C-alpha cells in the first residue's frame, strides 16, 4: 500500500521506507540503506577508504559502498554490485543556471520528471544532479543515456540504461528546510 509522503519524515522511519521502495523498484540491486545523523566532524562507522577515496566496508570485502552527506545526515548505500547514492537539498535556481550545471540532455530529463510528477523544475533538476553524482560514485560516466522507465504515484522516478538501474525521489525530512532529493544507482555485474 502506498505511504503518504507529504509530511516530513522522521529520520528513523525514512531508512526502512527508502529500503522498501528500492527493493520494490530495483529488486535485483539487493541494496541496503543507512541514514544517520552525525556531528559535523564525527567519523562515520566505516573509516576505511580505497586509494581513490571511495569508502569501503572493512568487515565485508565483497560489499560495494557509497556515501553522501547533506547537512547533519549521512546516507550510506551498500550492495554486492557497484553502487552510487547521493542526497542534495533542493535548491532554487533559474533554468539557465540548471542548464549550465546539468547540460541540455540532463536538463531535458529534469523537465520530463517535473512535468510527469507535477513537481517544480528545481526539485526535478536537483534529483537529476543527485543522479549524476550517483552515476559518478557507481563508476559510470555522465554520458550514460538513462531513460525513464517508470514513475510511481508516490513520486519515484525509475531509470535504466543497459546494466544501469537508477531511482530518484524527493522527500521532506524533519529538521530540514525544504525538500531533499535522493538518488541511487547500481550497475549489474557483467
């Protein structure tokens, strides 16, 4: 049954909601999510990093990890497959500014998301910005031509391209002004 998503989410309830929706929309990803509040200079649970700076799970060598920070929140996604996640506070910018940040192809995706999910362009463009960050963290290039596969009644947009699967949404979180865009990308093993 759909969950009413118009009220701000308590952080403790947002984690299981994100995990459940990702399991429904990207079932082959096997993604686990953690969303925690952290002090500004507090180290996160796993402090192991590869030489390229990407975080890794020291206890589970086969697990892929991605992490994003937004305000006091730390989002972590892990999967057996390459994974990328990002969360960004939705920001008011003009269309020209978004075109400069995203490029015409990605702005077109944002405009489609805005139109089909009935949200303002800045929310959809922030979701696309988070998607681009997630692609980079997953090891994919920005020139991937993600196509919208599905848009759900509760505001999720599911995209794919070849072995890439992606999902994005925007939600209100208690203690945050405005909405936060979430994006998740996985790449199926060859």
